[in-house]
C-alpha cells in the first residue's frame, strides 16, 4: 500500500466512527422522545381522570377542604401537536 492510501484510510476511519456514533445517538434520541410522548398520552388519557376522582373523594371526606368542594375539576384534553395518528393492531 502506498502512503497516500494509508493516510486516506487513517483519516477516514475516525470520520466513519464519528458518523456511526452520531446515527446511534440520533436513533436513541428519537426513541426516547417516542417513549416520553407515549407516557404523556397515557398519563393524560388514563391516569389523570382517576387521580381527580380520588382527590374529589378526599375532599368530600375532609371537612377542612369545604371551600374546595364547589370547584369543578379542570377539563382534561390531550392535544397531539404532531397530529400523528397511527393505527396499532
């Protein structure tokens, strides 16, 4: 091998490794964002109504919270800002 070929391989190897590490980081970041999005959707649609129901029961049992009983629970609505509606089978 000539010294030019060795120099070229020596300079391209770190660039290739850096590019592969970048692709790995990008894939992990996209997956983490997807997990967070699924968590927020699940929390908004499934858990918050139960939490508000439990808080309402606590308010009814505790006389110190009498002034809070007349308040209505806030309206819960999850907005998908990316408008991604994937059909899951």
